[in-house]
């Protein structure tokens, strides 16, 4: 029998509507699951049991009176710790702000509560969102539910691990250079990075403001689309927010007939590991089997995209920590080693380097605009490698050689941030070691529905995501 914690958000909502279970039951199941497995995984920063149970009781009572706030009514949701949740620690994963507690909700949390979601707690992020492993020098780190000796990716590693292990069906995440897509790929869950500016960011800490994009991780494409839909809309406090609404739809097509899907060899010019390449190639074959036409596109190389991204992100991040937060360099020694080193390097980015990188960004934006005018979406890998061990989290094995993890992952993820494009993530399969491999579908600006529709059809063909159900209920394959 399927237990409540194994259900998607959409399945829970259906059961609520049919009177088969209640929001209180769903939240009880979520907390029971958290108590059983999170001591092994470390996904949550703060579990807000008392507040969540009270909210779930209210949502249950509302349903009994025939009132339903929306598709997320009564659904347990976790929020990445980079966004403020009233009463939760708000140090953004860093000792540099230790002791700070949120006294208000971030704008997106307010929208989720208004939509009926029940916030069960906050999930661990890489410090200030600046890293792709979700490990910390003094605070430890989150572990991958598929293999507890591996990293979950980052910076939304806690959210991805919480979803993959069944602690919540959906979770808030964010993406500056791949921070939704990398943990989605490493933990084998669905994800949606929306168009830059669709979801407001007031009440969250910035990493690089011209890139930061809140989004979702979940057990199905339907779920992540529902979460992003609920968070979208006007945010007067965020100058980057476009004020647009995204309405999620349920997609049930078993065919991609008539779709043109772009493939650019240049976007894999940095290579794929021998364990990842066959999974990616088989996913491309599946797309063709579903009736889509694969179209060769001329897009900038992955390596050139990373060259443009790094100076821009570093300069913006330094400004955030120096001018906006006022924590660097004054509280320099309170940062983790990796983030402190990046801030030191960021201080050396020159105006000339920043402007040259911005020219590269403009060229990439124009190339994607031209390419997406001829196809529905672009398909590409998310990572060249499997998630590395926690003991050497910043290095990966790439075709037998040790390489910096960022060099074999971020070339695949930063193009979508530079261009601000929506991207849906599906699990394409598993490598030879039984670890998940992710695939991303990138569509044009404000075309979330297209990315979700294609990804949903592909996921239907590849098989359901489900949860990790190992012998100790915390890991397995």
C-alpha cells in the first residue's frame, strides 16, 4: 500500500478532494518521515512542527467547510533557507550571520501560505547559496539519499534531498548558476527553474542579483509547475520581478510529434563522463522515438558560457556581501573556506573583466534567441559526472581523472542563467553505479509551459520518479 509520504502533491490534493485523507494526515506523515530519515540525510535546517500542525488543522477545517484555496491547499512544502520564514533561523547557512531569526515571511512564502500550502520547515543550502555541494566546514552537510556517502548537489541540496527521500513532496529552491538543476540531477527528482523575473525575491538573500531565480523541486513535473505557479506574480520589492503570472496546467500527452527539439554539440564541448554519456544518448533517442525532430543548433560553447558567467557572478556576489550585507571583509573569518576564497577572488575582478564578460553574455542571449526562434526547446545534460563523495566534495572523477567539480558541471548549467531562460529537469536514467542522471529542457522566455509539457511527456516515457526506498528507508536504488 502506498503511504502518504510517497504521494506527489497532485495525488495528495486528489485524496483531499475525495475525502480519503486530510492536510493534517499529510503533515503528520511528513513529520513522521522526517523523524525517521533526516538524522541520516540532514536535509532540514529548521523543522517547524507546531506552526505547521496548526496550519494543517486550519486547512483541514477549511476543506470540511467546502473552502479550497487552490491546488496546493494543505500540501506540505519545505523552503530553502535562503528565503525568510517567520520564526526560522535566517542566517542563510552561514556563521557570518549566526543568530539571525526571520521576523517576516519572504514574498514567495507569503504567496504559498495564501495558496494554502503548509510550510513544514526550512532546508539546508550551501552557504549563502554559493556552492554546488551543500557541505560546510563547521555545520556539516546534506547527504544524497541515493548514496549517503555522496553529495546531493547544491546549492538547493537540502530541498532536493528532502524530496528524493519522501520528507516532502515539493520544496522551494533557487538557481543562480545551476542550484536547482544540479541537485535535481544528483538526487533524481524533477525541477523547474523559471524565467528570470517570474518569481519575486523579496525576503531572500541575493547571491548574484541579475541571475538569482527562485523555483521548485518535486516528485513530478505537475508538482513543480504548481509550486512555481503559486509563487509567480507581482513583487513590488524586487526590481527584477516582471509581475507576470504563470498558470500551471496538467500535461498528459504520450507523444512529442510535431515538436522540434534543439541539440547543440557546442553545449557539450567540455565532454561527458563514460557513465553519463550513454544515458544522455539514450534520452535523445527516446525523444526521437516519441516523435520529436532533433534539430542541430549553433549555440555558444559551454566553456565560453562559463568564462562569461564567472566574472559577472563574482562581481555581483562581492557587492552583495560588501555593500548590502556588510559582512565582508569585516566577518571574513566566519565564512566557510570555499566561500571566503571566492569572495577574496571576487574582490579582484576588474571593471574591464566585468564589461568583457557582459559582452559575452549579450552574445549568448542573442544566440539563444535566434536558436529558440526555430525550435520549441533545447535539450542538454546537467552534469558531466556523478555526484562526488562527501569527503572530497569539490572534486569529481571524470573519465578516470580527478577534476574540480565546478569545471565538469557548471558549463552545462550557466548558459540558462546568462540568458534568463526557463528550464525543466527530468531524471533521464541511471549511470553504471546506480546513481541518477538528469536532463534539462530549456524553452524561450516566459515559455515555462512549453518546457514543462515536453519534460512531462519525456518523464512519462522514462518512468515515474517516486522516492528513494532503500533497506533502511533512507537510501537505495
